C-alpha cells in the first residue's frame, strides 16, 4: 500500500511509480600541462519520481474529496513516500498533481492522474 506522510491517498485505485536515477553534480577542471581533466563532485541532484493511476469513488462528491486531499499535499513540505511495493523514499516533495476529467466507471466514478515527486536528498 502506498502512502505519503502516512496518509493512504491513492489506495482507492490501481497506481504505479517510476523511480528515476540520480545524477552527480560536478565540475570539470582542466589540469595545466597534464592529460585529461579533474572532476570535483558537488553532491546529487534530486531523484524524480512519477506516479500514475486512477482514483475511484462511489459518488462525484467523494471523488472530489479524494482529489482535494491529494491536492492539499502540494504545499512545498517534504514527507516520506511509500511506493506501491513498499519501498520508502525520505525527503520527498510533491511538485505537481495533474488530474484528468472525472468519468463514470461502471457504477463508480474515476479520475486518472499523474503526480510528479522530487526526492531532495537520497
């Protein structure tokens, strides 16, 4: 079960995470009279995490409530993100929440979404 800051925001429907890699920030320095360059490591860039899925609810009002709860996390504060297979990612901030239009899904209501996360420090 995935969660953010201990809240099960996405458990109503199927979802998946794509966890990106890390990049080393660096500077290259030419060495006078030498061959090649020297590298100075300056830490990592943030790790990008993309989540896609569907939120499901019995009524449009309930679905709107789920969407509002997710959108409330778009506040610039970091938290712990647990992905769909239970891996924990510390120091994660929500960068964007992109819901599609609501649609009827049988007797329920659904909305597809995409969330962009950034892990600030691995």
